[in-house]
C-alpha cells in the first residue's frame, strides 16, 4: 500500500483504505473514494491532485490525497 500522492499520472490503482478523522473519511467517501474503487491519477499541480474516480474528475489537495491508500 502507498498513499495516492505517489501514484504517477496515467497510472490506475485500487483504493485500499481511507484514513483521517471521521469528517474527512465521510467527505472523501462522498467523492467516491471507497474501498475497492478504481482511481486514475490525471495530474498534479500547485499542491493539488486531479484524479478520475467513478467516471468523474475530482481535484483534491495533497493533504487529502495522503489519507487515501492505494
């Protein structure tokens, strides 16, 4: 397992675990980051990461991305 921040653009991985406080977990799960979901890294810029998850593109900051283990 590794944090989502280490996933190189263009690579696909499966979400294994979502960490953080309960509010953070709920927020990320509402965006589609649930265990077993496939996530594709699209790009990183200015401290943010753009990923494709469940047929949607989502931008999250690196602190949030560190809480998602793939």
